C-alpha cells in the first residue's frame, strides 16, 4: 500500500517505521526542517549533542520507549536528579516521602495524608472512577485544602490557566502513576533519538519530506489526496498526527458528527526560553524547580545540565524557563529579549548571584499546541482513530487519555495506528 503520514513527531515516525518494515510504501510529511515534532531539538556551536527545544525526560517504567531504543540502537541512561519547589521565596527539595514530611508549610497531618494518597495513586490500576471528579475536588477531599492551595493549585493554574479547576482527577492519577524518582535520557538527546528512527525508516525505503506543510487532505476516486504548496500526492491510506484543530482546518469531507466530536477538544500552547550560562544557576544541584510562588511569570525552571553532563554542551550550563500559555496570552508572542526582561528580576530572586553577564546565548521556542486539556469524563470525548473518511486516520496527543502528553505514549499511539492500518488491508 501507498501510505502518507502527516507529521514527523514520534507518533508519525513510529507509525512510519512499523509500516515501512511491513513493506509498505511510506511517505512522511513534516512542516519543520527536521524530524521530532515537539520533541525535536537544535545544536549550539561546539556542542556534541543537540538540545531539546522543550524539556523532556523518561521514567523507568516507560517500556515502549525502552523497546524502541533497543530496536534503533540508542542507549538510554537513568539518573536520579533533584526535584524542588519554590514557595515563599525559598527552595524546598520535594521528591521523596521524607522530603515531603520535612516540608513546613502544611500541617503534619496533611503532609502525611498527601504522602498516603500519592502512594495509593502509584499502585492503583484503576483510573475510570477519577474522571468523574475534578482534580481540585479530589485533592482537597483526600489531601486537605492547604495541600491543594500550597502544593498543587499553583501548578494547575500555571499549566492550564482558566481550565485549572476543571481538569479531571484521572489526569492527576496518570501523572502520579507514571512518575518515578529516576529519570531517563537518550544518547544524543531526543533529536538524536528521532533521527535514529528516521535512519531506520529510510533503511526500509520509507521517505521523509521535511520543510513541507500539508495544506489539504481529501478523498476522491477511492484515494486519499494530500496537497502541499508544491505538489499533490495520492495514497491508499493516510495517517494525520496533527492536533484536532489543525486537522479540521485542512481536512475536507469529514462527517458532521465527527467534526462535532473534534471541535470541543482544547489545548494549551507552550513558550520555552533557554539560557546558555557561564555558571551554574542552581548551586544546590536542583534539576527541576516547580514555581509555586504567586506572581512569578513562569511555571518551572529546569537546569538540564544538573541532569545531563555539561560536557556534551561545551561545558555550558543550560537552563529552561518553561511556560504553558494560551496563544492569546500577552507573553506568548514576545521576543527573546522581551521575555528575558520580564523574567530577569524573578530569576535573580531565585538565584541572587545570577546576572545577564552570565548569558552566553539564548534560544526561544513556541508551540501553539503542547498540552491537551482533559475535563471531566473525557473518555467519552476521545475521537476515534478511524475518521469518518475511509482510509484516513487521526492519531494525536488528544487521544492518549488518561495519560498525559509524552513521547512514550506517542510511541504507543504510533504502534496502535500502524496496527489498525495493517489490519485494514
């Protein structure tokens, strides 16, 4: 079969790999100049490894990605970096039961309750009951109001904005269920990992066309037609990995019932500013800092080189400043310089020695869709992978619920959609 795939993120790449290995004629279209999607990366001057556009890591239980790593010959290493929380101007390590019990800003009873609930969620295999209640309601009832206000609500607000109080507790269950103290990272970064998949696809005669935006998908004469600005292509089957809103814009001929299911699906964008520094930002070796102080204009600070050795990046210290924002937010379209001007005084509050003279270089990345929004009973809203157009499949991060967006789930989804296409022959 001739199979077209729209998007060379991890879902599209894995689907393409599976189908190419089955002997199908596969063509993958990617609007960007490189493969990897949201897990793509870039290479600074004199760096050995590329760095991810947006921060990523894996957990020890991510079997799909481990299996794929073996298949493509990429080695993943696991370490236990330090995770902390900023509250009332002070950094507290919060990445174990013991550090939670030492946290002074909620009562001992609520700390104990919080620890018990987290432990329960990690072993509980059932998520369905949680989607009937919001995370806010569940956490206040189970952990206590102070625990919600101090530990969780600031993160929900920073991540989901106006939707913070409406997120299903099933989403929270999934976040806790998958999380492990040890984190994994691939040799050569996530961009290198994606390029390893690309090489194997090409080895099996699959084609990947970058810098090519798909303008339209339609069906005519028992074929799926993909139109780009340069050319029209015809396929027996097509897999689209774009978010629902973009899929609707470019796809012609969908049934009204299918469109009705896709339209309410929501997502949040992301803005990530990366600073390459002469000096270490967190002297206490924190890798990940959740920012729970009110008024700070970012969600998290992630010092990548407190997890991955700086020798791979010309001994530069790399700091991510992460934000989830709607595209209408005032910060979303600011330049690097404008964002740094907003962020600078807050960075100095967290690391008083920091100043702009430390900065070797800076990099800015935006995505209009980075985080799906999962409200109550979202399982009833998930669109089918098989669309209302015969031979056209949709596979994106809005379909992996209750799990959150992540490359290991993108791999699973790629496997799933490829299997559906193979079985349809």
